[in-house]
C-alpha cells in the first residue's frame, strides 16, 4: 500500500517533538489533502486527520479532500474549529511559524486550553514537497511540455515589431488555450538593454532587429508549475555577444552534468559560477543557479551558495545561469530538471542553440 503525503508527514512528527501539526499554508494544505480552495486548514497527527473550512467551501471540500480526512465546518474563524478536532489530554501542537501572524497566534492561544502546548515549526511539509512522487513528476513534465508548445507557437509569429508586452500576453494566451490553469508567474519578455534586468517586466516597447530577447515563462497545470528561459536573437549579433551566449551555455551544460543524487546544491551552483568567472563575467552573474519547482514555482531545494541541501532523486530544479550587462543586453538559459536515481532528466525540450527569430 502506497503512503500518502499525510502518512509521510506523520512519520516526521516525533523528530520535530510534536504530536500534531496545524497546517495553515494553503499550498501545504493542498499537498496534504487535495483541497484547492482559498479558505482551509488541516490538522495532521497519528490520531487526527482533520480538514476545516467555512460555509463557502463545504461542497468543494467534499469533492476534493482526501477521504482519510474528517471534514469540519467552522462557524466563524477557522481556528475556532481546532480544539474540537483534537483528542483529550496533553499534547504538543506544532504550527507553521512562517505562515502564522502574531495576531493569529495570540488568537489560537486564547482559544486553546493550556493542556495544548504550541510549538513553532518550520519546513516540515516543504521538505516533503521537495522530493516529488512519480505522479508529481508526471504533472510537472506535462506542464513543461505544454509551455514548450506555447513558446514554439509564439516564435513562429516572429518577434521583431511586436512589443514585449504583446508577446508576453500572446505567450500567456497560448499556454491557457492549451489547458494551463494560468502561468506559473507573469512571463518575462525583455529585449536589448532591458534583458540586463533579471526580473524585467514587459514594456509597451517594440522589439528591434538585431538584438537579444530574454523570454522566461512557465505554465501551471493541475496545480504544478514549469519554468524555462531562452535567449533569442532577432537578427545577426556581434561575435562578442555570441561569445557571451556560448559562455553561459557552457556554464549551464557543466552544471547540468553535476545534477545527480548526493550532489551538494551549493557545489552545483559553484560549477556554473566558476565557469562564468573564468570567462571574466563573475560579477555579472549575481543570482543563484536555480530553485525547486512544484506546487510553487520557487520552492526547495535551492541551488545557491548559502544552501546546505543535498540533491535527492525526486527533486525538480531549474538550472539557469546568466550574464547581465547593464545598458547592453542579458543572457539567461534555463532548463527544468528532475533528479533521477542515477543522474538527471531534462524536462525542457527547446533547443539551446542561439536561435535567430525575426
């Protein structure tokens, strides 16, 4: 019998020093219960699996929430339903410290008897989410394939003469018409000097011939996200530009080779960082190499210098080095990768050669 996300969480509770976890982060609630609404909390412990929502979502919860969870309706605030779902006697209840406001904590303490000790926790569910199950990998792979198809359709129409903003809208439209719930994030389309901003917002500015265009996009499908970046040229560019593109590509390919079980995340980051630094552009690569992708487009593990994560089979991460030259252009190349038992599979299907799209 396969274990559920809630089963795997319960196995972790003793090490966290708690008997039950109050889950208030809606992404974590979805991961554990299947619920996709905007008002709901869950209690998970060896003796309790309870989902609480309000009147507006009772029918939705009946359709979506794992039958292993009891479903409760709270008359007023959701936290008011917590005590009645818990067994009698003393217990230690964890709460997601990064997701609970000071006022909600004070309210919870006021509502609960002193027999229930509140314990701040961090990352218990997020650490589970970092290792994807086969059905999750399949969902992410499908989202990536959909996004790739949308991108291919976009560039068939050309780039020159369109505005960054119009292209971003067209890309979102192409993803939605193929079944995406929404983009994973607002698409980035940044041409020429604007591409030197890693998180540029598309402008109502026409794209000219003979410049680089950075396009960063992703689709959300069945709750799971994809993420990809390609840098295109709208005509011939100088040899210095091509050299920088090739440097970023070489750094990306080298880092991809190091993505495997047991690899230390910061070491993978270092591979790409060293390659770009050796080319003389270390100061122009200022962001981390990558991040986890799943129910959120940015989640654990991070491929970054501060990260102590060790990659494991089931991690899904981006590998996206870049070089950004203010006033000139930017280059970023990003693939979405799943760590396998003996290496990695790249989920992105689009060519990484410097493609000219007029």
